[in-house]
């Protein structure tokens, strides 16, 4: 067999090294300098105009959102279980309780029709995840949150440049957290951002971001010295990271277009296998403009998924599973609450396979993966 088709391959956008050299020449390598501010401007533009703050990860952005929600012991946050551990950890770190809600079988996003039944007097917020960059139904979720006086957090780790009814994701919640981890569409190695869309929280967000001090106000000349005023931590990435990220953000529309080309090629080529009942392709609602973050297929059954993975491996294709549901994970059993059965989450998590998706993927690579899937679903 020839070379393997890797699952992911971090790719340079072009100006990364040039911008890092410029950061050194500016003699400012700590956070919140020239390159961080340029990133803040672009992220704000891309997500609908909220206040953007770079963080060292999406995890950090979610932790900031949990602090801003003032979560405390016994408070509850509704979320899917089909997500990364950070979504739940951010809540647990405040002493609060993630409450898991099942997902929709089409988008694999939180099922908005099940939210109401999971509300208790302790519910403070709902944290939604736009899986694979496909939007949750943000009108239904916002209306639900308004009805119960809840805050909305978007875990938009996978959602840069994706939309719901033409409006950018990351712009709907009171808060949104983005990821620039090397596995995402736009990367900084490790990196992320918090977007604060509700202006009521903008000043406190800046204080939490700056280790609980009002240093940002001091730098703007609004106060004569800065001091410790609130909770906070070290959430800022350095200018080296921001310089790398700016090069990526400037090319992010082109990056998204290139990923969509690979996504669309998979989608067209796999239609016959779906028609033959050998796998299921992703379902994207007409209102959702996605960003080609993940191309996944659902095998017919859990054993068929294991056989598919083994055969793809033999054929040199690096395909991988995704989340082990949090509600049945050891820490999920210990820290979270699951008020109702989770049949869709359990079923989908056992049948999902992610195919190679990255900027170095060629049309020939996609065709080879599709041919391998034909073999692996026989
Ligand atoms: C990647 C991811 C995260 C974590 O992002 P980091 O930047 O690595 O902290 C959180 N939630 C979801 C849904 C993700 O896909």
C-alpha cells in the first residue's frame, strides 16, 4: 500500500513566520499587543460584532464564560453529552452540575425539544455545541432561554464562519467560545477566544481575562493605577501565538472554502453508498451554512463501525471515532446529572466515523477514501 491518508495535517496559511518575526521586532511578546488586537477585530467581525478576547484555548473561553455566569455549587447548566470534556469541566470547576440532554438524530446537536423537561429551579444556563460546524436551532434555543431567564453559551469551538439563517455562529449566545487548536479549521497550535455578545458582561470579562485586575482599563488611561478587583486567571495567549493566528484568520475564508470543496466531494461521492443503505451521510438543515469542519459517516451498527475502522486502517485511511458520551464517562457519572435516557447519543456515538479532513487533502485522497469506504461497507 502507498502512503496513508492522515486524518489531520496542520497547515500554514502563509504569513505566520513573518508575523512572528514582526512581533519580536515590536519588543512586545506578552499578551494583548498589536497582533492580539488585530485578532480581536477579525474575530469580532466574523462572529457578529461582540467583544472578542483571545484565550489560550476554547477550554479557557468556556471557563471564563462559567465565571461570568457566576455559577456556584448546585447550579445547573443544560448541555449535550455528545461533546468534548471541556464543555462540562468548565461548569464542574465552579462547583456546578452539567445536566445532559440528548441530541437530534439529524444534526447531532442538542435536541431543543427536550430542554424544557430538563429545567429545574437551579438551572442557570444552557451551553450548546455546534457539532461539525452545523448550527443548533438558535431561535428555538434563544426563545427557550428567554422564557426561563437562562444565559446562553455557545461552544463554538468548531463553528468559525458557520451560520444560522445567514447570521454567524458565535454571535447568538450571551457568550461564545472558539477554538484554534491544531485540529480545528483555523489554528494557532493551542488557542481560543471568548466572544461576549451581551454588553452587560463586557467589562467583567476583561477583568477576569486580566487575572482579576482592572489592568485593561489602566492601559486605556481610564484609571491611574490598576489593582485586584475580582476573580480571574491567566487566560491571555502571548503575541507569538496571536501573530501566528492573525496569519490564519486573514486567510480564514479561503481556508473554509477549501475545506468545503473536500466536504462536498465526499458528500457527492458517498451518495450511492447511502442509497444502498451501507452508511448514512451528514444531514445539514437548509438554515445552516456549515464550514466543512468534519466529514463523518454513520455505520449501520456498532459492530459494522468497528469492522469499517479496521478495514479503513488496512487500506491506509486514518479514520477515527469521536466523542465517548460524557454521561457514561467516569467523570460524567461522578460530576453530572442525566435526568432521562440518552438513546440518540448512545446510538450515534457507537456508529460515527470521521474521515480525513484537512487542507493538504487532495481530490485523489478523497477518491481513495471513498473507494476504501466502498470496500469497508461490503
Ligand atoms: C476542540 C473543542 C473544545 C476544546 O478546544 P481547546 O481549544 O482544545 O480547548 C471544546 N469543545 C468542543 C466542542 C471542541 O470541539
